[in-house]
C-alpha cells in the first residue's frame, strides 16, 4: 500500500546530484514504494530545485529505522553546536 | 512463422501535438497483429515496463508504451521525470487520453496492423486504462490494480486524480480487472463496487482478486512481486486479448 501522504517543505541549502552541486529549495517526504531500495515501502526524501529542472534532485529511500536514526542524528548534531550556528539567518551577518 | 521481433524507442504524437518518447516492440512476422498500448505505473517509464512491451511482442502483438512524463524534459532520467510529475499531481486526465490516442494511432498505422487496439495499465496506469476505455473507442482494456476509479485519493495526496465511476456508462470495450486481495488502493471493497456498477450498466467485465497479493504484484523487480498471482494474471491477460484483439 501507499499512504499517498506527502509532506512538502521549503529547504535552504545545497545538495550534490547527478550533475554536481546545486542549491536546494524544496523537499518532499513520503512513505511509498521505493524506486531502487529493495523494500516494499520506504521513507522517500526528495531534495529538489524545481527552477533548475527535474534533474536537480537528490533522492533518498530509507527504511523506517534508518529515517528515524537520521532524524535523531540531525537533532544530536545540532544540539552539540552553539544554537544558531548553522541558521540561515547567519548568512547575512558579518563574519 | 518467426518469433523474431523489433524493439526500440520511437516518437509518437500525443495530446495537443506534443512529441512523446515511446518504447515500441512488434513481431517481425507478417501478421496481422493486434495492437497493445501499455500504460506505465506511477514510478514511470522504467526498464520493467519496457520488458512488458517486449512480452506482448513475443506473444504476437505490436505494443507501445508512451512515456507519459516526456514533458518533464528530454534527457532527464525517468525516475527524475516521475518525481517531477508526482510533485505536480500526476498526469492530467485530458492529457492522458490524448497521449493514449496518439499511441493507438501509431499502432494502427503500422504495416500488418489488424486495426484492433487493447490498452493495459498498471497502478496509476490501471486507473488511466479505465479512463482511456471510457474516452476512446478501443477493443479491450486491462486494469491492473488501478486505484481511485471508485474513490478519490486521500486529501493529503499530491495526486489530483478524480474518481471515474460516473464515467462507467461510457466504457467502450470489455474490461479485465486484476487486483490483489491485500491491496488498499484499490481495496477489494472498491473493486466490488466497480464490478457491481458495471453489472448494473450491463458492461462486459471480468475481475479477479488474487489472494496473497497486494499492489504491484506484476512488478518483477520489486518485493511486491507475487509469482503465483503474476503467472495466473498473465494467462488471463493473454486469454482476454486473444479473444478480443484477434483479426
């Protein structure tokens, strides 16, 4: 089965895809059949920049456990850094 | 009698004159051959779908699968095209009908065509097969686990598909439906509702719900593959097309 539920978010960052680095602007997270992973269902994450065309995409297909471990790792990494260090608002501050 | 075939990428004219990439396969024997339009699943125009096209050619049909996501750009890989199309809510129904009509016209224009056209589709292509069969004059249709014919997609879904059951009166040909008992989209209840509606309308149809099979049981490259259902399903498909697409 597919849940057909898709979480769409705005993203600010960069990713490396099939044709090199690009700025990512959008993200989608959904539980569905994977394209490549050998699982019936995976947590699928697309990081994209629709303005640069469909090839500006990094696709990730994770098991539920792997997706939750990734979320936890992100939280831990952020918690270990001073608050705001990686914030998008810092880019406009003087170095 | 020869079992040799030709297979490769061709261009067809789809909805509103758009040029579509398509994968075609046909027997090299002199025919006559019935034609089969294959509608790919939601994940797109992939290797496994091309294999299905060749399977029809091996059984004596001229077959073609148009890349419904061709408009996402030439040279873009099929999985990226599929992701972009999914994000846009899928393929609009009107566009699908035009694209299938273009693929059918390609088949009818082939030397040795017998003029008969069948359509088969998987997953989202199952629903689109039903749509094509209610919109175009064709000779046989096979819906493999197409969801959202009876009910609308969940509200959170990016897919903009509308239910089609109100169109059932326009069904132009016999319909074979192949479904999995463990599928939720469509559920066996939805399959039963569609079957009852077609009974009521006096529309020729034959539905099979396979046990121990869910969505995508024909997909040989995915864990959803269920050999028992797929082997039996293929027998039903070739029996059905054999009856309805013969010259």
